[in-house]
C-alpha cells in the first residue's frame, strides 16, 4: 500500500508526467489510499476470519500491483518544491520527516497508554474472548485498528515520495520484513498482549545500530541477514519464555 500511496501522491502533485497540480491536497492521497487498504484488511480479517498476516501480505502485493498500473513507464518527478522541501528542511538538525515520525510515535504512545482504544487493544491481545464477553465490540475495534495502520502506511508512502522527489512503484518493498523484525526485537509478542509503540521504536533503533555496525565492520551482506535472522529467533524464544512464565503464574 505504500507503493500505491507513493505513486498516487506523485501523480496528483505537480510532476513531469501528468498535468495535475493539487498541491498540498495531493499529500492526502497517500493516507486515503492507505485507509482504503487498511479498511479492506480489517473487513477481510474480521468477517472472513482469515489470518491477519496472510491478509496484509496479500493486500501488500495488491498495492504493488496498483502502483505498477499507475506507473506511466517512467518515474514521475515531483516538481513542487514545497513537498521536496519536507525532506530537505532540518529543524533542530533533524530531517523534517524524522520530526513527523517523532510526532506520530508520540501520538501512538498517548493513544496506547491514555485512551480507551489503547487499553482495549491490549485487552484483546491478552484475552479476546473475555473482552468480547465484557460487551466490547471487538470486531469494530479491529477494523478501526487496521484502518489506522493503513493511514500510517499511506503517510509513509507520501513521505517516501517527498524524500526521493519521485513516485516509486516499489516503495516499501524493503520495509516488509524489517518492520516485523523491529517489532519482535523490541519485545512485541506476535500473539498479542505485550509490546507497544516504544517497544517498536526501540526495535528499530537496535536493528539500525546493528546494521550500521556490521556495515562499518565490513561484514558480508549475506552474513548480515543470517545475523538478523538469529537475533529475531532469539527474541521470539525469549518472548515465548516470558509468555509461558506469565501463563504459569496465572494458573
């Protein structure tokens, strides 16, 4: 969905291919595309009871297909300097895109810890059946959660367009497994009930420090993947041990 969002933004703003020029409104095309994909994921997952990982992978490939269909044969160069300035402008010495990511993470932490939405997300992850029996609309909550994640993915696609100053039909391809890896390394359980925004941020930092360190040491690229895979397995093992220990305490 990031690829489709990236292409939509690039083609709707002043560019070298089309005659469209919707200015800042074109940026909204990214989150809107993401919302459509996220909502589709939520509906497929909750109503058809399909595995969430398979559903999101399938729509990810659909997003790549949509981006390819939108691809006019060559990458549309973004001509609107106000958009590309988002990647060039550096308040406090940081890229403005990094500042946006910081704001989004902060909002995520607030939602997670101080809102009914965040508390219910944890409750569903810990014990979905009990949460449903308590009278909460688990299905609606899941649909909203998938939709929210879709919006964020769409924003990511728009940010990639701003950073590269072109529409990229393969945007996000390199982020698929690293995002899962970062969440796992940060301590988030794929089974739910443990983790959070800060856990994922920590996972990203750990993964990037690890990658940069191996690059600096001249480690073979193929060996880097092996090391990352071993670390992910280790993180999963530790997480499962903690889950089993918690289950034994409850019993």
